[in-house]
C-alpha cells in the first residue's frame, strides 16, 4: 500500500503543482468564479420564468394548483423576468471576457481595469458588432454573448493581456511628465496596447468574415464545438470522476484543481442548456453546472455518513458522525475527508471512487437520454444534494432518481464501512 501511495504521489503531485502554479489557469479559475453570483441570479429567474410544470397538468390538488398559478404568473410577468436571465446567463461571455482579463492582468502585474475594458471592447467588436435596423436604429445580436461565445471571450482575454504585458515589458507607452497624477497618466499608458489589440482583432475579424463568412467568435465556436462534445462525453465524465477522486485521496482539493479546466466547459454548457429551456430549441448537455459534484461527493459522502450511523460501533466513527453530520448535509465534506480520514485511506477512498463513477455514469445516461432534464440552473453549493439537483434541473423526477441512487451508494459503502469500523474497534481495544 505504501508503494502504491508513493507511486500515486509521484504521478499526481507534479500535475497538481503544474495546475496550481500556472498563472493563466489560476486567472481563468478566479475569473470564472466572479460569474457565480450572476449564474445563480440568472438561474433563479430562469426557473421563475419557466416553471417545472408538466404539460396538460390540471389543478386537481393543492400542489398542482400552485404549479398552475405559478405558470400563469410567469406568463404574465415574462417581460420582467426574462431581462434578468438575458443579462446574466444570456450575457455570461461578456462578464467572462472582463473577469478573466482582470485576473490575468493581476497575475502579470499590469493594469487590470484597462485590460478588462479592452477585452470587453474587443469581444463586442468581433462577436456582436452593432448593425442598423430600420426603425430601431443600431442594435446588437445576443446570439454570441451567452455560452456560445464564452470560450472566445477567454481567448480574447488571454490575448489582450499578452499584448498589454508585451507593451509593458518593452515600455511601449505614452510617457507623460512626472507631475501628472498616476490616475490621469494610467489611461494614456494603456492607449498603445489598446490600439494594437484593436487593429489586430479588426484585421483578424475581417479575414474571418472574408474567408469563412463568420465573425471571429462564431468561427472559434465552430472549431471548438467538436472538442466541447468530446469533453462532455461519457468517457470524459468517467475520467474526470476518477481524477477528482484521486486528488481528494491525496488530500488535494480536487474540485479547485480540476475546476480550472472544467469550469469553463460546465459553465458554457449551463448557459447553453438554459437557452434550450428558454427557447425549446437545441439539445441539452449532461455535463453542466455542478454535475460532477452532485453525482459525486455530494451524494457519496452523505451516503457514507448514513452508513456510519447504521453500522459504526467504534468510538472514533461515532464521534466523527456527530461532528460531521451538519456540515455534510450542506455539502461541506472536509470534516469527513480529513477527520475519518478518507485521505490516504484506500479502504474508504476506493468505494467512494466506485460510487462516484457509477453515479456519474447513471446520471449522464439518464440525462443524455432525456428521461430527466439536464442541469441549467446554478444553485448555491451549500444546498443539500437532492434539493440542489431538483432546483438545478427544475425536474421533479430527479428527486426520485437521487433517492434511488443514494440508496445504491449506501449499499455499496456499507461493507467497506463495516470493515473499517472493525479495524478501528481493534485498535481501540488494544489501546484500552
């Protein structure tokens, strides 16, 4: 076991260090984190505007009457509810363009606000440039401003920051006298990289329009769409589940590390799924939002907690279950991870991994087949798993699905928990 653990450390630690120390991935992760409040607000209003009401439902009981009333209210106030969604999830790429550029600029020690504003400007210019409509004046299309344009927004943010850094390192800037206050001089110092970025992207956009009849944003989406489909496939979901479990086994926060790469994918898919719900057009993608954690640790850890209550006799596990029960209900799993511990504990980490792989596979298959909705709403992570899944999908059937899957997790974990509990009892008896 020690040899296995050592080899695993030799493989995973360099990966963890590389992810942790990469400035672009750190900026990407932090920039995406800035959009969480927007996706939560947008998700709530999306759910309010499109109630989870089955077709043909009638007010035959109190609950059905409530759903019918909700549906009627949503229809009457659609003009109030929809703009909130349109300017949050439907506008998510714009916020990503600013957030990622701002965070990467901080990593590069350049002007974050200047880079962020330049990134937004370039993104609009090459993805949603205004055009004239008779009787309406200048308008912009929002088709590229949601999930479709998110990866292009990240590319823009990265390139803009590289241009700003290049100019700073070579001192390409308009120098003003020392007597000029810094807040007045800063905009002029950012003017040259701003102009360079504008000219570069205008030329690239013109070439894209000439050769591909699509602006830069749409061209990037066409190119990466097959990669997005591949990254959201079942084999990818299984691989991510294994990787997350291995990092947690090593005591490394797997969600933070993998999230730097995974969050842009799941957030883009979340926005696309929300658009499908709103318009009724397109196909939803299972790997969206908090899919990996809802069907992963947010299910398997509570299942392990229940197993502790069912079979644990050792003083150690009895004390852990008392201390960890409340945090665990709200998806705060660290008391179990480090208190049991599950870190470096193959006897418990292995069945957790098995549960996560099985449940993510089942969740993917069920959602991909259309038996239940895929996730299209961001819910605060402290919301208990079953409620989180229901609210994030707006589908009542997911409650029964979660309960059944949770029961299977408990069954899988029980024999391993029993065995570990026997080991704890034996050690406690020796000490006494």
